[in-house]
C-alpha cells in the first residue's frame, strides 16, 4: 500500500450520470492512492463560502437560477488543479460535464505536461460509468 501512495497516478476522470457511483469510487481511489478527489459541486460551494471572486460570480448566476457558466467552472478547476496536492495526480469526479469543459480539460492537461515536466503525471485515465437503472 505504501508503494501506491508514493507513485504518481492519474489524472483520473470519472464520468457518468448522477447516482452511478462516481463519488463513492473517487473517495476509495483517493484513500488508496493519496491523491485528491475533486468535485465541481464541492468547488462551487467552497468558493461561494469563502467569497472568492469566482465564488461571487457563480453565486450571482445560481441566485438567478442559471447554471454556472463553463468558463467559471473551468477557472475554479484550474485553480484547484494547480495546488501542490495535485502534483502526483488527482481524481475529477463528474468533470467535465460538457463538450466545452472536455475541450478545456484536454488543453489544460496538454499545457500542464508541457509546462511542468517535473510533475511527472501519467496519461489520463478515464472511466465512464454506465448504469442500467431499469433492472
């Protein structure tokens, strides 16, 4: 187990519908490999709670009943992924949700690999949860 906590892993991207088990599995992976689990819902709540510029913009959107725009969500994710605890890897729980977010993530990861070769991240691992709710 100690070996797993020392090696680089990820980024890991978990995709799927609500209730498919992304959060459960991401917490397990986080515990096993010692890398952070990042949920956009948690990021939104944290930024709103702390009153960051991004949080205030997101809060204004939510107060109007609007979805938080992709650019704000991506900016929050970018800030979080630059934290030191993400250097060995990270787990994205339910992000990206849109084609725009997916394109942003692809460009961000390419830039991270080129910009910071010391980060030694592995190639992304993407897991899609397909759940049949009718059985």
